[in-house]
């Protein structure tokens, strides 16, 4: 199962990147909670957890283990994780465009159990769209 979404942010790519990497500020704008067992930062090999409310059961919090696999200076961050034992891969790519930055989000869930996520594909996609929208708003608050 693959989910691809994007947004355009009227700011320099470097500002969007700084906002994205400022994990200490995510609680101010991100709908996803982050928890780091070590130093709170994104770096290749860094382990962290994403926490979100369960679909249809908002009183239950889901916690997904993740690990950063790629970090290309101000362009790409990738991580792997598991959602209900389904391996997943998330890639954010930031591209310069006239008047700002395009943020592309690509999520892929693999394996035989990936079919279990099909009923909630729209919810997952909606949460990524919400994340990108909130990132756009947070960039407006980031000092240049």
C-alpha cells in the first residue's frame, strides 16, 4: 500500500527543513507525538516513536517504533517503522520551487499483513495531509 501526498510552502527549503528537524517544537504544531529513547533529534540511526490516537477509538493511543534511515541535508529524511506488525517506510523530500518549497510525503507499507491497513488508508492519508498542513503553519512561525 502506497500513500503519496504533497504540499507547497511559501518559504525557503532551508526554513522548512529547520522547522521539520526541530523536534522539540513538534508538540506546538504536529498532530503526531514524538518520543525519543535517547537524545531527541533526527539523525541516521536515531530511534523514536510516533504516537497518535487510534482510528475510530480516539481514547486509545497507538505507539509506532521508527528508525531514521536517511538524512540528506535539507532535502530528504526517511524512516522505517511498524504499524500493527506491518513494516512501513516514510520518505519526506523537500524541493525548491518558484516561490517556496514543495514537500513530498511518500509512505509505503509492505508484506502480507499490509492488506490489514487498507480499511484505514484514507485515515492514514488524512493524517499525513494534516501533518503537512500544520508544518506549513509552523514554518510561518520559524525565524528566518
